[in-house]
């Protein structure tokens, strides 16, 4: 266990990382250097000076992992995850929670994988470029409602430190539609952008992605535009991109979940009344993500009612591709927000964001479930 460093973020989640590590993790590790972070950037500063690169026992949430990867890429680091954050999306995707599990043992699964000598799992990274600045993410890159939720939830962190703050922020932004245009780019391993077909339960080439022009253009407005790598959920029970587990993706791809309200047969135009009426359908879709990812089967009937039969027009457009471009309307401020693993960036006026998967080789990996 030489060259093993434990990074403990004492303010992650419920602020119980120090006590959990001391009681349950430290007794399992014979030789480990322990560091309690004191400020933003502390973790990567510590790890940067250690040679050869250590294995990192990370007692925190997804945010600290994002901070380390952003600062140290493309370093060769392997992570042993101890989930002590708010949502713990990467951990919950690697180790999906099961009813009746002992809470302590559940949180020790990555530690157990490391101790038994399981090979670490390579992480994919999404690189989102905005005005020359590159934001790396190992979980999510998003715009629209998800980015707005993360942006506005920060003001609620002190009063609502748990997941509840995200639900409050979602309600605050529920009537917003985001004016933008998106372009989807094929992955290196595929000649076309892929789209999920609920009837065949398979990914198929998007009809607009041809050999001559494989790029797919999506016109807004959007309610939801979210891409994931490495994960099928953003919370233990919120499986927003469930096909990442059910139909494992090829390397260097992302799954993209899109909700565009003007696809609804009942919505004729973008009006305040239409936005208010569509809110119930947004909650229906997001509620489906909490039902083991049922939203990917939702379709519209001819009247615009959402049904779970996988036979009509899909409510969600679920893509698999190599990246995307996002062009916000200049007058829509919230459409300029981009989220990369919880960090919010703003696209300047008359500019756009470009997201690509694994554009630069790296060696970040995590001890997960290899079964």
C-alpha cells in the first residue's frame, strides 16, 4: 500500500467525511498519508508534488474529484472512492444501491475493490471549451434546466445542504425554456450519431446523420440538455441516462438526454401559457428518471399525453455520440450557462461551447465494480 494518500474534504455533503474515515476506512489501510483539505485547490496542490503519482483514497463528493482532475490532467491517478458528498453520482453509478444494504458496507465497496487487487476502471473525460477555457468533467456536462438548477441551488447550500436544494431550484426554474441550437458530433468509433429507439430497445443511426454529413443539428427551445460520461445517474435513485448501464457505450462517447417541448403534439408555439402547461410534463419526465429510468420509454399520444408504451413519438431524445456544440440565443441569459460536474460557466455573447470526449489521452481511473 505504498504511495497511498487519503484526501478528506471535511465540508462535503453532511460534513461527516472525517468521522467516517477515522471509524471505518483508516483501520483497513496499513500505510496511508492523510490530508484534510482546508480550502479550494488544496487537494490538487498536495497531489501535484507527490512522485510517483499516488493512489488516492478520496473521502468527498464528485466536486473534489472534479477539482483534482481539472487541475492535474492528464496525470496518472487512480482513485478509491468513499462517498461523502451530496449526490455521489460516480460512486452510485459504479455501485448501484440496493434495498436493505448496510450503509457502512455500501460506502466501503471501492475500498474493498482496491484491497482485493481489482484492476481500476478507466474514466472517460468530457472536455467542454468555452472562450478558450477548457472544463473537464467525469460525470456531467449540461445546459438548460440542469445547469440553471445547479446555478441557482448554490444560494440554497447553507440552508438546504442536501439534495433538497436541487428540487427547490428546479421548481424555481420550471417554466423556463432555453433558446439555443445544438449540434451533435459522431464518435470516433461510429460513422453516425446514434439515437435510442424505444420500440427496438436499441441505438440506431439518427436519420439526419449521413455519411456525407454525420452532424445532427437540433433547434430549440430546449428544456433539458444533459450529457453524461461514466455514469447512469446523478443521484443514487435519479437514473437520468440509464442506457449507459443497460447498453454499455463504446469508448470516447457520451449519452445525451434532450427534452424539446415543441415536439409535443399539444404545444403549438412558445407562449407563457404553453410554458406553464408544460411544467407538469417536465415533472413527469424527471419523475420517470427516479423510477429506474422509465422516462426513456415515455412517448406522446396524438393529444400530447405522456404514456409509457414505447410506441409513439419519444418524449425524450436520447443520443449517443462523440460530443456536442451549443449555440445560445444572445438574448437568453440562462441559455448561456454550462455545468461541468457542478461548476457553472457562462458562454460569452456571440460565442458557443464545444464538448468532446477524451480529446487528450489520460490515465485517470477508479476502483469500481468489475463484475
